[in-house]
C-alpha cells in the first residue's frame, strides 16, 4: 500500500511487450512478484485449513485496489495497468485457488471484494476490466451451483446488482454495455438454478 502511495504520481504506463495492444506499468514486475508470493502464502494457508488468515489476503487486495484507483499514470492516462492487469489478475488467480481447494469461506468473501473492485473500475472508467470482473462473478456462481451453495449464488447476484448501481453513478463508462453484461449473467444464473 505504501509503495502505491509513493508511486501515485510517478507511475508510467507503456505498451506491453507481451500482449498486443496491452498496457503495462513500470511497477508491474515488482508488484506481480509480491502478489505471487502473497498468493502462494494464501495457498499454503488454505491447505492448512487456516481460513481466517486466508481470507485476510482478500482484504489486502481490496485495500490495494482502493489505493491503485488514485494513481495517475504518465503516458496512457485512460488506463490503469496496476489495477487492471496486476491487482485484478492476481486477485482472480487467488479466487481460482479458493475454488480449486473448495474453500467456501475464501470463495464467499471474494465475491464481495470483486464487487468492491468492480465499483472502483466503473468509477474510473475501466470497461474491459469491469466486464472481466462480471465474468468472474458468473464463474463463481457456476461454482456455487455445482457445489449446491445457494449462499454463493445469492452473494454473486447481490454484487452484480452493486456493480450495476456503481455503473449508474459513473460518468466514465458506457452504462448500457455494463448493464447488459450484468443482466445477462443474472439471467444465466437464474436459468441454471432453475434447471439444476
């Protein structure tokens, strides 16, 4: 968090050397290495059944996303590669780990954190990232359906609605597209719940 505060006005966004039309930050390698270590520590905690500490990592990502939203990049200023690529990407990897280990507590708490990050993405106008977050929420709902965990399904729907509310208040995003995604996902979830 302190690193993101320090880089608040001195971060550089540049074309990615890996992804076509992608953008990366000059901090990306440093942050990715640290988030990778964080995820590995969380994986160890999940294996050991230390759910309270494993869910704390989700709160770290949530607070880092809040810090990253204020970073002003030199270069391509309409994008936020620290939030978009690094924090959201590593958070989603951690959630995948929680689903793989069938850690209900990590998966459940991750839904609300994704909703918070989605609200941040809509506030600063990161449409592709917001679509990715909504898609991740849909995949978590499908996990909840497979595992017969209605609490997960309900929490996903609540957070899709929370994202819709944040989109409504945003002046930097095309509302119609994000509404369409959220409503389609809610309809898909309802259909699978009804069939299952």
